[in-house]
C-alpha cells in the first residue's frame, strides 16, 4: 500500500525515456520510411489526379507508430530504472 516512497526512487529519467523512444523509432525506420514514401506518392497523385482517401489513413498509422514508440520508450525506461538499484 505504501509503495509510493519506494517507487519514487525508481522513477525513470526523461533522458532515458527519450533515448528508448529514439531507439524504438530507429528499429522501425524501414517501416516509417516506407510509409513516408507512400505518403509522398499519394500526395503527388492527389495533386495531379484528384483526391486520395488513403492519405489520411497513412498519416494516422504514421502518427500511431510514433505514439507507440513513445509509450514503449517510457515502459522500457521504467523497467531499466527498477533494475538499476
């Protein structure tokens, strides 16, 4: 019940969270680059040929992957903080 004092000792640092988030994004670099290429191609296609419905969907998936990387970074940094002591 009184684990708040113990858990404060094991709080992850912001630097560790950003480092782990960046590492996760680095692992997903091929997927993110592929989505970026598809996004650019659809944007060019939309400019010349009309509306592309998939453009918003790809942007949503791209943003979701970035958020997932940030969450995983926080979890990984928290686990490393617990193992540090």
